[in-house]
C-alpha cells in the first residue's frame, strides 16, 4: 500500500493556497478486488499511459521513482529498481527485477520486454515480493495487466508518423459475442522507424524499431460469481543492429573517432539485427464461493525464439562477430484462495508449479589474420594458414522445475495501522549444462586464456557437461564475451 498526494481540484485565486489531501492507492494483485497486496508501489492506468504515449519500458523511468531502464534493444532490456538489477543473458540467471504479465512471472530474460499497449494498468512493486505472485520476486516487479474483454461494443484506432520515417498504429475492437455471457477483444500494435545512427559500413541504420504485436482476449461469464479469461499474446521484433561502438578502435583507419554518440562503422552492416518472436497463452478462472471466499486458477504457456546478430568488437575490423540463438519455453499453473472477512481480516493461500526450459547457442566468428594483427601487432600475413571466416560455437541449456506454496494474512488494528505476516516455501530442481564444440577447421591463434584444443576462443569440451560440472567449467555468456573483448581493448 502506498500513500500519494493528490491535488484538491478548485479554482484558485491569486491569494489562495494549494491544499494537498492524502489519497490512498492500493494496487491489486489481480483484477479481482478481493485480494490486494500491501506494498510500496507506483501504479498507472491504461488511460494515462495512452495519453502520455508510453509504449516502452524506458518511457516509464521519469514517472516511477527508483526505476531505471537500460534498453539497448527489444531483447536486451535491463530493469534497475532501487539500484538493484541483473543484466545477463545467461539462461541460468533469472532477473532480480521481474516482469509479470497478467499475473504470470516471466522467467525468460530474452522475452520479458513487451510492448505496452491496450493495458488496463501498469504497477511497479518496490522491493522483494515473497507472496504477491506465484513465484518469488527478489528485488521488485513490473506488473502488466491487459484490458480484458468486456460486455460492450467499442473500438479505437490511432495511427501516426514522424521523423526517421516512423510509422505507428495502435487500436482495438471489443464486442459481446453472446450478450451478457461471452465477450471478445482484439488489440493490435505496430511501431516502425529507421535508426538514428548511421553505419558507415554500408550506409544502413542502427538503433531503429520494428515491432508488431497482437493480443486477443475472450471472457466467459456463465454466472455472476464465475469469470473465465483466455488471452493470446503475440509479438514479433525485427529491428536493425544496436550501436555498440568501440572505445579504442576509431570508426575509420584515418580520420575516425571513438565518440559513442556519432556514427558507427560495424563490419557486417545491414546483416546486424534481431529477429525475436514471443507467443503466449494465459487462462484465468475466478470463482467466488461466498462473499468472503474466492478461488483463482491461472494457467500459462509461453515461448520465446530469438536470433541476434551483433558486432562485439564495435569496429570496422572483423574481430569478434557473434550470433546468438535463444529458445525458451515456460509452463506454469497457480491456484490461489483469497479470504476477505470484512473490514479487518484478509488472508490468502496459494500454490504453484512452473517449468522453464531454455537453450542458448552462441556462434563466434573472426578473421584470424585480422585478429592476429590486433593481438600481436605483427603483420596479418605473418600467420600461416589464417582462416578468413573462422567460427566456433558453444551451447548452454537450463531447465528449472519449481513448486511453491505461499500465504499471507493481514489484520487491520486501526484505520491507519495494519499488521500482517507472510511465508513462502519453494522447492526447485535445476538442470543446467554447457558444451563448447570443436571448430570445423582448427584455429591457428590460441592466444586467449580460455582457448585451446584447436579453438581460438573457448576450449572444446567432449560431451555435454551438466549440473555439478557447470560450476567448475563455467558458462560464458554474451556478456562474458563482451567483458573479455573490453579486456582485450576491443570495446
């Protein structure tokens, strides 16, 4: 629960003072008002988001105290809340600041960035949330609730255009399919624009947008005390490459610069970019048995497929040119009993099971002659047998099955003082593994600390190593490689 200050609306003369009255705002855990979550929270409704033109996470930053968003691309968005964050694409790592969509905690770090459109509300929960959601939240949560289908006929369409050839479209249509019983809603979103950074390599753009999204909702209300919602979400992102620019290698051999705010010169030009598809289905059934007792069941399936071509050295040199492929699926089921005994006592008891299965593969490419010259200072031709298009690959798998039982009870001692307690018991079975494959043609450099066995970057591992061997062998991620690149002076 959070207390905000609201402005008392009145016609103010030159001598009148502005009077601020306290306004109590309670963010609901779900659309059902029977269960609320006392918490430090900033909440905005969908009408406000539409009026402000907010469609991306980073646009919330000026409106939410303590929230900072680092958005390099749609699939690489870091949420920082009260100084706490985790910005790593490794599938073994779950974000400290979680994204929750229609009551479901999104476990895939490559797919938790969603377009903000046709929303009923957005809530930012500050601090740990041990009982608010079906899975535990470490440092806070960004909760998104889409507009449900309603028993009304309505629709809206807004289109726009702007600089850098920007084109946008957003709209919905809502209608009763069976009056008073079954309602449907379809919402669409489109945002495309050219990048605002020029890539000298071929004149292409960097830091552009290309997002198309669809949400369809069905609501069945056979009785006044029973509601069933089925929501399908789809989003496809194909923006150009990101402007990752080297801080030590000038954009051009002569007359170039390392200024991060000017044009870049990334080797593969228009080949750089992201292709990400998110598909999800969520079913929610709510049944109120009595005015005090209710049951909510939430079932969800989600899949994320992503391919990211990026230039890790950030220069015109063909030094480190990776491609990342990511595939993740998520299944979850949650049951939650809510009790509201009137003015003073509220309680909740819930249980949930979830399974996440993620796979990440990284293809590393280089021109051995160029890399040899960069690392040693010796002429490129001094490395016999240098391979112009050398490549090697590694893969990380991570599967988590979790079972959670959680509950909370609150008692209002006075209108201004409430005491409460909550608890969560979690059991997890985690299976993870790593394998670095031998290059199709053995490399010729082997100067890096992790190289060997015929590979230039990462020593090949015979077979797939799981669980306890994972910690010993390590599992380098794209972030690790960028750090290594910086240590080598590449970025």
